[in-house]
C-alpha cells in the first residue's frame, strides 16, 4: 500500500474491471450518484490508509461505485431494499468477470450493509470502508478527521453542489415506490420527512399483533 495518505495517492484502480465498472455506473446513474460514489471510494480509501488497514482498492472501488445503483428507476418495482438490488448488481458484474466468490461476497456485503450502522466497522476492511466513505460523505461522521486540504481536493475532483437536498431527494425517489422495504432501517426517516401520509412500520406492534396467541 502507498504510504502517502493524501487524496493524490488515491486513484481509481487501473484495471479492466474498474474501467468497466466506471462505464456501467456512468451509464446507469446521473452525475449526483456518480460523483457521490467516487467520493465514497476516495474518503473510504483515505480513511483506510490512515487507519493502516490492508484492503483491496479494486474491491473497495466496486463496492463504492455500485452501492447506490438500486436507487435507480429500473429497481423501483423490485419489492426489495435498494441496498440488496445494488449488491446483486455488483455480484452479477463481478461474477461475469470471473472474480473469486470470496471477493464477490465482500463486495455484496459491503453494499448490502452500507446503511446499517454499528456492524460494518467490525467486518472485513472493504466492508468497513464502504460504510465509512458513505457515512463521511452523507453524514459527515469523522468530518474533522480529514484535513481541509484533503477534503477540498476530493470535492474539487467530484463536486457536491446542493448535495444534502439532492441526495435526500434521490433516496426518496428510490424508496418511495416500495415503502415496505424501509421497515426497521434508516430510510424510513427519509419517507417520514418527504412522503405525505407515510406511516413507518412499528416493530413493537408487529410483535404484539403477530398470529401467536401469547
């Protein structure tokens, strides 16, 4: 691994797999998700190097680039969580390129768990760092842990104009057609704010109203 922890040391892996992933994501998403996904890779890789984690940059890149594909229009009638749709697309892509199953599993898990706080940090570095990159770019978790210069360099490469409002709109558009998939996860908060009449699932009520007599 490179010793230089600056954003300049973080490059898209120069491999056929990464190149084809970039092209696929560019074709399937708009510039909002495209630039966000690149920042997730860059912030995740930067944190990985600063934590002295040994990770596969190519797998981290694929996980970052595919993590929000499931928000797209073609997945809105799937009936599944967008994270799973995203992860399955990454799995199909990797398997079609003959990537070993353990690597496929890491990428699938990284994507599927990227909105599940408290678990990815204890898993393989690629899983942990996709979530770390997402949490940094969306929530600002650990914001001061990246220098102003490094943060500015990444945002210059991949701008985020009006990002807070636009990413929330993208989340809403991606999950509103299948609100049942937000039960027990953070996207219920999004629909609660932006979809009139949305009623979030209630775990306690689900237990009490289950068919069990006691």
